[in-house]
């Protein structure tokens, strides 16, 4: 009687039924991992980055929301106000600040004619949160093309707006930019930057594949008309976060979205300095993700679940003598392929100093994401600032 392939494999390797199942699932997880690495993320590593336009096409409005950000505004806002772009305004929404932000903005408005200040007071009737502040900024904006960033962010160059302006293609309504965190000392900073890196390559790569699902409010742009034609944040006003990713998730598609990753258009951001603050930030993002479109939630969940199973089954495979060598082979292949793709992306996205630490940070990031997902189940209350 002719033996099946698995039966032959079992006889050769002396692997029992448990080992066959374990290695089969591990191999499946490896193939899924391979798909995301070579057929999604690699697109971002090899895509050609075009030169920036040499001139402005249309006027635009920059929108920044600030709550107790006097020190950051004093340091970073002048860089936004002194861009190499002839016709633009900067709308700063002072959201109930008490740290001297109001006085600082009044002084800067006298110095910079393009600065427009919108003040939200405690007595104003509104739903507390950043989305209200963003909405007020959008309403105050004079132009249809809106570029967004935060008070603790600084453009990489004076040519930021040249890259984030509305493209020649009139059907383009959304531009997704890139916003890395500034390098500081310590493991927490390395982990924060590495997590931001993976978030970025995911949403930028999927946008290249024609399936944009999110953006970051620290560096993105879209049309004012797109915002109001779709009733702004009305569909998810009850969620504290999501002024950036939920809006993109709901309204971005292959025909109206592009990305901008030229180094002059990066927007560098001050990272959290404490684990508590970082966990609070990730909790807000986790809550917004629950409202993504089903297909996006499936793909993102698949990535995490497959990675979880890969590590668990890999450890199990390495613990048994009969599955040790096949599991070890899969591990080596995984490391080689991922080290071919991701260090290239780390260098492209200005995180080259993390390349040598990639395997360790990859494992630490996975442990952190699992921990944060569990924590998010029990911690419900979140807020902006």
C-alpha cells in the first residue's frame, strides 16, 4: 500500500501525530509571515521616492491642536510657520490650556501674520476630546487642503509642505505621511521607535497595495470638503481617539489616497518618556482599532495571531527532540528573510541605528503588544491629555 507524504515524513523523521500537527501549523504561520514580509512590506522598501515639487500648487491650511503645550509650541511652531511655501496659514487650536499657551500664541500671532488662533474655553458646550478641537480647527481653516500635525512635532525640513501639498492628481483626497519619534537614550525609547516603525511600514505598505486603512495625525493631509461631505467625526465621536486613523479607515480607498515618504517631509515627534504614558497612548489607539472595517480588522488580527502562534509553536518545537531540527530550520529561514527585508526598511525610514537590534526588538515588541492587548481588556477609561 502506497504511503502518503505525511506518513513518509513521519517514518523518516520519526515524528508522531502531535509533531506533524505542530510543524504543519508552524509552517502555515511561517508562510503567512512570509507573505506580509515579501509581498506587502517589501513594496515599501523598493518603491521609488519621487523628488519634491519645486513650487506650490495651491494654498493650504496647517491644523494643530494643543492642550498645555506651551513649551513644545515655543520650540517647534516657528519651524512650521517658516516653511518654504508661499501661500499657507497655520491654525492652532488652544484646547482649554492653563500653562501659558494662550499668552504664547497671542504673542506669536503678532509676529507671524499667517498664524490663526482658535480658543476652546472650559465654558464652551462641547464633547470633550481632541476630535472637537480638530473640528474647530478645520472649520476655521481658510483653504480646502488641510495638513495636520501636533504641537510636539517638528518638520524635518523647510520643504515639508511642498511634499504634503495637494498632488496634481485631482482625485487624490488624502496624503499619508510618516512621523518617526526622536531618538533618546534607553530601551523604552528603542521600543517606542521600533513599534512606530512597524505601524508605519504596515499602513504605508498597504496603502501602496491599494488598501489604505489608517494614517497618523502627526503627519497627514486631506481635503476639507472630504471631511464635511462625510459629516466629520460623527460616526465615531464617542471614541476618545481616532481623529486620524478612523477617519482614514472610513474614507480612504485606492483611488483617492497616496503616500509621501520623502525624507524632507518627515515630521519628527517627541516620544513618551515614561512607560505609563506610552501605555495610555497605546490604549487610546487600541480602542480606535475596534471600529476599523472588518477586512482591516481581520488582516491586522491575523498578523498578531499568526505571530503569536509562530513564537509559541516554535518554542514548543524546539523543546521536543523529534521536532527540533525542522523547527530550527523554520526559525533560521524566518530570521534570514526578515533580516533581508526589515533592516532595509529601518534605514529607509531613518531608524538605521535599530537594524542590529532587530531580532531582539521584534520579540520584545511582540511581548509588549500581547501585554497591552490584555491590559486593554481591563482598563477602559482613556482621554486626550
